């Protein structure tokens, strides 16, 4: 499995009597840009959060860089240090500047001193085109800029895998493009990414694989050309509903 970054095998998750994930299996190879599509409630976010044990699955196996991920503090800490997570609602710390929001994981997780951490954080902010906003606080940034700080915070840890949970859903439509452009740039740099999104153009033009989920199950796992030419009633219905919402 030398080129396999992530392997999910028969993952199941229920909350009470509600089954959210049903025998979900897939793998992610280094350099993949995997987009997960599906209607609200399909299980996409729950799936994403099981990868680094923000949610513990009821059953199934997860392997990250050949390490089996189990409910062990040391293993989870190690895995999370190599997985960047970009959240839907930014999750920035309001009393810290952009550069300190990005530097914080290096200080807390890698025990780096603040001077060193800020130097790396500055580079990460340049990579997301925010070189002129390093000293701004979250309240002084637009939603798109805040999300790009969130991406820089994930990048600064030099992760083997980047997870994006609906990264543009909290943004005004006019700000979506700037975040998508940064994500496309990351894909061109060969970053391994799993993206939960409703941005169909990103899925069509940037992903090399698409997973389509419905009722907690993977209905389709294929390349973008095959997905968008699918005769599946479920996929056609989903794509029609998305186009009507735009």
C-alpha cells in the first residue's frame, strides 16, 4: 500500500437508532483529489470526520499511511498531526491575528517556538494569497479571507492529507471563487485532498475521482467524466437538483 494514504474498510456509524454510514469502503492514493458529493444527510460530513476520529465509527477499519487508526490517544494524535482539516465555519480564534492563528498548531503540536512558527505561518499565508493580511484579526477579514487563513493553518503542518468540509457553504457567492482558486492551486501542487462540497464545477474540473453518497452508502466511485455522463437515476436527480438551486 506504499502509494495509499488512506484506506477505509466497511465503515459503519449509527447515532442511536439512525444509521448514518453503511459499510463504506474506499481508498485514497497520494495526489488524489477526491470529491464527495450527495444530498444533505447523505453522511458526507460524518464520513469525513471518522477519518481522523473526530467521530469514532461503530465498526470497520481505517488505515492512514499503513497505520491502523484506533481509539488510542497516541495514535490519534499522530494521525491528526498529518491530516489538515478545513472546517465549514472557519473555526479561527478571534483574539489571534491571522499569522498567529496559522502558527498556533506548530506551537501546540510540534512544540515550535513562536518566532519559528510565525516564519512558517507567513509562508503559508503567502501560499493562499494573504501576504498583506498577516496581522489582521478574523473580524477584519472577509469570509473568503478567513477561510483561506483556515486553509493556511491546515497547510502549515505539511499534512499528507487535506480534508475540506463544505469549505464554501458559509460564504457569500461572490467570495466562493477565491477559495476555489486556492484549492485548485493546491491540486496542481499535488496535494492529496478529500473535499465534501456542492461546487459541481470544482468536482468536474479539478477532481480525479468522485464518490457519490446516498443514505450513508457509496452509490458511485468513479472518474469525473464517467460520473457526469452516468445514466444513474440517483445521480441525474442529484445533478438536476443542484443545477436548479444555482
